[in-house]
C-alpha cells in the first residue's frame, strides 16, 4: 500500500484510544495521558465498555458509538480482542490503527495474519502490533507510551524496536534535537520501512531519516523505496544482528562467504544509505543531521587548545578514511599575527592550553575564510586558565555573525571534552553539532561527507559494455533446463564449461573421459604442446572431489594420466560405492606465474535474492575471508567499486616485477555473472575459484554451478532486489514513412546520447518540455534522465535503426503507491511528423498497463496544441490546472482501456 492513508497516521484530526482505562500503569491510561499532555488539538475519544469516564473525558462503549469516525485509533486491548476491534474499525471507515498489543503470533493463520487480512479488506493501515506507537511533534501527536515526548525538528526515526525509539527520544530531549516523526514499527504486519521511507522522502518537513532495522521482509519494495529516499535526503541505518551465523552449512565457498550481514552491507551501499554500527554512532548521526545540512568537500581543519586531543582527532580522521586540510599562506600569516609563537604552525591548529575566547575567535575567523578547508572541528579541553563556556560563547558569536552576513556558512563541529551543560546550551542555540569526544565529532563530520560522496557515486555514469558481448541465453537456458529435467542440483563440469562460454567468460577447456585409455588420449594434445594435465572425478554425487582423492594435478605423461584415472576410479568405488561415476574430466594445468588467484560467484540470499561476490581465491579462501558483495544487476562502475572494496584489489596493481592485472577483464566477468543471474532465475549459485587474473586477462580454472527450479514467474527476475534492465521491452518499430527505429529502455551509460540529442532540439521545444528555458545540460541534469529505478520508472529511447542516432524519448514515473504515473516526451525537432511520438506514447501506455498502473497523467503547456491534440486522440481527458492557468492536466485511466494493440514489428 505504501503511503496510502499515512497522512492520517501522522496528522489525524481525531484519535480514539481503544482500551482506555483509569488503572495506573495500564497502556490505555498511558496512551491517553500522552495524547492529552502532548497538546493534541484534535478530538480524543476513550473507548472502553467498562468505564464511563477516563481522565475527565467521556468514555464510549465502542467505535460505532463515537460521535464521529476517528481517523486514527490506538489499540491497547488483550490479543483475543484485537481482531474484533480491527473488523469494527474497518467497517466504520477508520483510516489507521496503532496496535500496541503483543502476542498476536506469527505465520499463516495466526491472529496477526487474520488481523492484517481484515485491515486490508477495508483499506485500514496498521502500525504494529507489539510497538510503542507514533510521535509526530508538528501535529502535537504523542500516540505512544514513551516516557517522554519528542521535540519538534526535522529528523524522522523509523525503528523496528520500541526500546531503541524510546531511548533515542530520551537522548534527543536532553540535547535539544527534534523530530518530524518517530515510528515504532513493531512486528510490521502492514506499515513497514518501505512505506515510511516513501512517506518521509516526500515530506518537506523531514531533512534526514534514521532507521533501526532488525529484518526486512520485502526486499524489492525496500530497495526501491530506499534508493528513492536516499536520492532526496540523508538516510542513516543501523542493523541489529550483524553476527548471525547464517552460512555454516553452505555447499560452496561463495555461499559460505556471503553471510547475512555482508549482504545487508551490500544492500545499504547499493541503496545509498549511511550505515552506522551502534547506538553511539546513531546518536552522533542524529546530532550531526539534526543541526547541519550536507555540504560539498571533505577537507577538515581542526582547531584545538590541546595538542594531544588534536592529534587524537587527526588519528581518528585518518583511521576512518577522512582528509586533513591544508592551511593557505594567507591564513598562516593571519594566525601568526594573532597566536603565540608556540602555536603548532600546522593542522591541527593548536592555539595552546591558555587560549582565551579572543584567541578562539580570531583563529576561527581566519579558518572560516580559508579556501583550503571545507569544514572546521573546534576542540576544547577545560583548563583553570580559560573557561570552556566563555570559549563556546566566542565560537557561537563568530558563527552567528558569519551566518547573518550571508557569507560562507561553512560547517562547524564542536567537541568540548567532558561537555559541560552551559557550553552545550550555547551550541544548541546556534545549531552547531556538538559532541563529548573528538572521535564522535570526527565521525559526525564524516557521516555527512560519506552521504555527499555516496550521492555523487550514485550519479556517476558507467562505462559502456563491449558491443560484441551478446550472451547465448538460449544455449544457457537449454543447459539449465536439462539439468532440472534430470532432477539434478549441480551442473557437471562439462555443463559448467558450456554455461560460462555462453556468457563469454574465459574458462579452461575440459574433456570427458570414461576410461583410463580415453583419459590418456584426451591428454595427448595438451602434453604434445609441453603442458601438464589435471584429472578430476566426474560424479553428480561427489561435490567435494578432493575429499576422496578425486583430483590429480600436474601430470606430465600419458601413462601418468592413465594410472591417475584408474586410481581415482578405484578410490571412488571404495570410498563412495553409492556414487554414480560418469568418468573423469581432463583439463590442461593453467600456468600463469604472476597471476592472482581470485574468487567470483553468485550466491542466493533468502531475503535479497542473487548476490555477486568478489574476493581473494584459492584453497584458503574462507580463512582469508577477503571478499565484498554487491547486488546485481552490475555495470562496469559498480563492478569496479566491488573490486576496490577488497584487500586483494591492492595486489591487482603493478608491484616490483609483477605487471598490473587486467582489472577491466575482471570487472567484465562480474558484469557477465550478474547478467547470467538476470537471465537464468533457476541458477542459484555460481562458484569460480580460482579465477586467475594477470596482465593478459582472466581465465576460470575451476567452477561449480547449482540450480533449483524458480516457481515464481513474471517479467524480469522474480528474486532480484534491484530490478534489472528490462531487456524484454526492446523492439524495432516501423514509422509511417517506412523508416525503422530501435526502441529500448534507457541505460545509465546513455548520458552522451542525450547530450548529442539535445543539440537537435530547438530552445522552443525544450521550453515546451521543461516549462522553462534549458541551457545547461550538466552531468547531474542528464543523470536524472538516464539513471532510473526500473521498479518505479521507465524511459523508452528511440534510435535510428540505420545511423544509431537518438531520435526521441518518452518517460513515465510511477508514484510510491504504484497507481499513478506521470509522463513526459520529447522528440528531435527535425523528426516530427513521422509518427514517432505516437508510437512512443503507445509503448509507454502499454508498459503502464502491464505494470498495473491505474492512471497515466501529465502536465502540458496550454500553447502546446500538438501534444494536446495527440493526447485527445489517445483517449486522455484534458482539464485546466487549478494552480497554473498556463498548464493543462491530461489524464488517461489505464484500467478503462483495452489491451493496446501492438503497433510494433518485433526485432
């Protein structure tokens, strides 16, 4: 349901407390008192058939007996009564409910399951059960049983744990940090993280979002909402249960290494979320985000009256990957003029232990004007010579004057060691983030730096894939189908070899031999070229070959191959008499003296589906445990980022007499594996170990692939957390003139195509499309057109089938409820009248229908008569925009139209 009726949850006009009671310590009494004492100015109705009055308010026997239908109800009744309350509330038309009651059970047929079903029949939204409630300070709503109300502010807290939510409220109240809302989700049988992310990402009163997560139920929904929210404002997440032992029984190295927390790390990184590891870090994030907006740059200047604490701050900054700023010559001269000769003459700027307020003031003014830094951390160690509150007041005066003059507004962070209450109040009055230690302050600074960097990385344009990479998906699908039809779980080495070759992944050749003589014959051409041979048992029942001595390496003669094969057959018959033996495989020993041993693969996470793994390979892969994970699909930029997050990436560079490995070839293998996962949902695990990489490229030496039938069908991969490129929408269309155009969904690497396209669009056509003159086609502008979440938006781009030139594009973006999509279209100005606009509009409408949208709408300038006429012909209704007389709103109800006839000739 996403944001449906959530406005009634966070800003209701009336609230009823079901189970209100005068009994001290009861939930019903606590909820009622918090509502009253919080100053809620709507109607408050106690409901309990056993009482006539609670807290001076008339008590009603049921929801149906209330004088009006409440928009929000709070349920604090025994578990057996919850379902009946929800049924009555739904029948009466209540919009939202908070269920504080615990003990409703889990799973199909449980009380919580029946409660969810009853609520959905009526469109009733539920927070909980087993939660402490909701606090929305702007609406003066304290619909919780937290011990303290929250101050108004612009942080939204979404917590699966009521205890964490209540604890953060306590901490924030002591530090004057405010919230736009606090939500305790509890068992989240309805309203979940995704719904709240969608709501608060669109809330102008929320500047940043804090998440406390224990588990995520709907991976695709979460990723779509998280990616959308992170592009609009900082989202900080803490995930509990980082050390759950989820991979102990994994059958492959890849599966064993893709542990639960490593997957969540990959999820948060792909979504652009800022991850913190504990409550201290979450509090630091709240302190920072509650007072300071994100800023450009990453260079930190440190101003301190204690050299030791300044050095500790530098250590922490470097430990966490931060950057210490320089000091310009001009600023150095200013500091020489106002500081004692014994000042540090470097960064950190140590102004000596007897620094008075005037010294702090002068040094800070100089640093604020210095272009060599992007932010300033001010430290103070209390001394008997100079008072800490006076120093804080001097800092605050400089910042207030700086802001009043509208000049630099450079971010400033403070850490008054020990942090006395008087100094804290000074900083809170001027909204300076302040911390008790230098380490917390550095961490707070870096959280904003990381957010800004993550946004830049999300907007980077990836390199294009090689045009000659066209996987043989039909051959790959046939291999997998054969294995499944035979009831097998593992591909044999011959099938693995063929599968990897279908995706153009370099792999060592492999030959099947059923007897020792066949093995010697297969080895002959390898040995003739001076190579040596590896012989390995081939059995669907023996996964770990070396456990039974089923691998013989580096054999230099035919006789040695013959003898090794016979020995393998004998050992297999003796140690695994139950195993079906197909023969042995013969492979050349791959010798690359200066190659690095890597592991690449796919694992299948129960929550997030396919995961791509990269790391250091070899026999000790799990002991070394040098790996990084990423969610597919991948492009080359994401693959490069995955590689860079491992220690082994350092030795991929050149060192001593070892040339650099071909990192592009490694990245291509990762991209191809991700594409394999997208094309073949039945593939559950791929384990390539080792993948040898050197200056000449890569080659897979050993690999295993596991499959299992995917029963969920539909467009795209049903288990991908991030929706992959929808290749099934590619097609060739024939225009009125007979001219052909290739139409496909937009890709992130299309940025240059759009840049060239805009050179063929007149300023007038641009104005009609964007409602204002457009002169700057910046990277940020173009990235927003080309980098889409295919779960929420589509853009179809048309290219001339002969020249490859971009001809036009249509775009549709669905709302968070996936009900209404807003479209926009633009063609090259010299290509009008060919029927391209009509064809693109029909394709966009077809996509909306397949996706289940109910309505397509758009805004069109009143003077754009051509577009308005086409909309009429397509069945759109047209009305005046109530907010702008120059605009018309065009609307097409998708559910009312028949399946669009296919106007397109398939490629």
